[in-house]
């Protein structure tokens, strides 16, 4: 006797696949949100409310699946790949949220593909075999579920439809809860999947055709006067110049910012040598970077102009004669050198340094030092290298003044300590970062001791400045590239040396753009009032210079994520992806806990009327419509560096085999 046919009401095998394809990513999304530090500040009901958009989105997917399951043929055939793709995107969005602290947008994925060379270096170092197995297993599960559902014939619709009804009811109920008051909680409450899908095709702010910077700013007669002084015509001789750029070092992360909000679990780190430098010089306490990414910040610091406010590394291209400080001082007769503990191949650093105008360049490939991560090495290796460089300089026949820039790397993500200093057990990222700041500060002290032992400290202008800060979830977000809060934007900047007053603390608004005119003023370099274009920064120690002059603009690495300005003690933030503008009154709310609407901000501060239009105009003028230009043939730079046509710079001693080359490849 043949079996009775199943009734349309009875569930059939295979009805669980949509539940897995939607339920598994939903569970991962819940974990990724609830484990964020800012979520732990919320009550249980508010934490549950963070899932409202995710539940509603899952209900929509299940409802579509149930409707498609009723049909045979193309509808079901198309629904299954769509569900599998949605599950994969949700898992990807959750991984991004855990790593960065904010929801991913489509532009982030596109940028990852465009910069796959650098991204491959990062992932190759950070992703463990266990993580790769987990990714492979997840992909296998999703693929198996999708294949199983495609193979099975007609499906029962009751389980997916019932689940859709339950999830939609729960999502609607949770959406009725009051929206969190703080911005970071509201941001966390967005759906990662719909944020990703909803930004497909989103356009960036308006751009110009290409990135071009003004070529000249300095009065050449002042350069010639400096050269004559170096040649012995002046008394006293011009000072040496040492700029120490502190990687991923925010103001509130140091002893200088011990009372500065927002509070971090392990900050401030003890930085006694930075404090001692400030005690014998000037500490500028309201300095902000223009874009929290090292290549961009270095350009602003050492060239005195806004970088290209976009991901594209125009700063490494042949975008004109930049006339940066090293180039100007080189023409005057200074010895110029740039040294870093980071790997030189990352973001084509030899090209960038060449464009800055430095005569010498050294990176990890020449300096050595214990490798810490995909990017960094032990900053203490700079001590030995700088001592050897000074010895070589002292042995030379000519004793010209020098301009040296030292860039650290230890405090950069992924915050790995030198092996001998690693404690038992895994410590949180913010704790490791603080310890790396201590090691960096020790290096600063050792370098200053080297100058003192040689009798050079009294004749050397010394600058210690952060390129950007770092986020550790104080406002939900992590790292720095797209963080508009002050833990990433506000940096220490200290100047000490001949002609600089001691023990001075300056609290007026300043920018990293001010460093170049500040140093130019100490060296007697004047800006060309006739043929050149003035620098956007100002000499903070010039007589009669007005405090809090003008506005300072800033942006995120992805301009679609944020841009803004600081005017006095007011910060404006524009977020194109969310189509919203808001701000903070830093005088009343230095911890940036209570965001104000644009209308409220302008009501309290009428001078901000039209500020949003000014911001968009500045941003449009600071971007290019295409990627940068590079030489079509490999370039040999600074000895053994071989830079290909825009992809990377390679070295025989690079830590990755893929970044090395044979000498038969040299042009």
C-alpha cells in the first residue's frame, strides 16, 4: 500500500534551513552588540532594545522565505541564494562591529577590496589558524544549508512563517522602548545588515578633479638667510630640530591629560619624560589632528597643509612640489633624516618620505627591532639607531645642523607587547596600549639623554606630538581611522628648546597644521606674502597671534563616515551616511556625552550659522575625483627600496616574503 500524501498543513523535511540561515547570524549579531563595552552601561531592557531593528529585519527575511517556499521553480531558487548572501553579510557586519566598534558600510568593503594589498598584510598577521577554521566552518554550514534547501522539493511554510510572526512581534515591542539618550547607544542600536545593504551606491561628498597642493609658501630670501647662518655668517648658529611623532597617542592617554575626559579603563599611562619636556617648554593642550590616520597626519604635520581627505594616498604620489619643511630646510643646508620603527612597505612610506623632502630614510627593514605585529616593532630600537646615526654624523667632516623626525609604531593596533614584557594571561587591549605608551615614553627619554650627553640638547628644538589618538570603546568605537571623538582627534604637542619659554601651558584652539608655521617661526623662515599661498596653520608663539583664531576642520578616513569642524570650544560633526549633523559643547560637555542637534548648536552659538555649508565647501576642495598617479616604472628609493607602480614598496629584508625582491629586479 502506498503512503498517504502529506497534507499541505504538515511540515516537511527541509523547513529548518531558513531558520538556520536567519537565526544563526541573528544570534551572532546579538552577541556582537551585547558584548560591546557601551552596551554594558545600559539596563537589561535597553540592551534588549538594541536588537529591535535586527529582529524586524530577520522577520522580513523569514516572511520572504515563507512566501517563496510556497512556490516552486525560480522564486525558491532565487530566495535561497539571497538568504545565504544575507547571512554571510550579517556575519561580516558583526565581525566588523566587534573589531572596529561601529557598523560597516558598503564603502568599507569596497575600500577593503581596493586596498587588498595592505589588508592582506593585516589579516595574514592577525588571523589565527583557529579563526580561519571558524570562518571556513561557517561558510561550509551556510553552503550546506543552502544546498540542502535547494535539493529538497516543496517546503512546508509553517516554521518560517511562525518564526517571522514571533520575531516581528518582538521587534515591534522592543522598538516602542525609549530610544537611548546617548549617541553611541543609538548608533549601536542600528541593524548591521541593513546599514551595510542600505549604503550600496552611496555617494561620497563632492570632489574636485585631482589633488593639487600649492607648491610654494616660503619667502626664499629667508631660506637664503638661514643658509648663510649655517655657513657661519650668523651667531649663534641655527638650532637642530628633532620631531618625535608619537603613534596612536591621544592627549587623554598621557600624563599631560590626566584629568581630561573621557575616562579610559587604563589611561592615562605614566609618561614622565613627556611631562619633563613640557616642564621645560610649551605644552599646547587643545591640539587636534585633521584626520586620524598616520599617513594623513604626517602630511599635515610636516607639510603644513590639509591632506587629501579620502582613503586614496595622494600624499605618496607625484602631486607637485610640496615644499614641505624637510625640503625647505634641505635647501638651507640642514641634514634631514626620517626614521620609523614600523615596516617601510606599509602604505609606501619611502614614497611619502621622498615627497616630504628628507635626504635619508630608515624603517624596520634597516633598524631591526623585535617585530610586534603586522605594522609595528619595539620602539626602543630607535634609541640604538639614533645613537649610531649621531655617531656617523659626528664622524663627518661637516657639522651641519640636522632635522630628524622619529616615528614610533608600538602603540598601534594590535597593541602587542615585546615578548619579554608580556604578562601571563591575555590582558585587555587598552591595558597593553598603556604599557606600550610607557615604553614609547622611555624611548623619548633615552633619545633626549643621547642629545644631552653630546652637548646637543641645549641647541636642539625638540617637538613631541601625537599623530592621532586611539579609541577603546569610550564612545563605542575602536581604533582611530573613523573616530570623530576627542580620544582620537585630540593629541599632545610639546615644544622645548632654544628661544622657547619654559613651563607654559597653552589652552587655545590649535591644530597639527600649526606645527610647521610654529617651527618656521623659530627658524626665521617667513611666508611669501606675494608669490606664495599662505599655510592654513599659524605660528602659535608669534607676537600678537590671536588665541582661538579661525576654525579647524577635520575628517574621517572615509569621508562618507564623518567630517566636521571645531570652532572655539564647539565641535560640529556631519555624518553623510546617516544624513545627520550634530555637535558638542566642549566647554560644558568635555566628555562628549550629550550630542546637540545642529539647530540647538546654532541657537547656542549663532556664529555657527552657515558652518555646515562651509564644511562641505572645504571638504569638496580637499578631495580628488580619482586615484593618485604613480610612476609607470619601478622606482629605487633610499638605497634598497623598490617601489612599484602604485602597489607597494619592497625591500630585500622585508618581513613578508611577498614584499621582498631579488636584486635582478632593480631598474
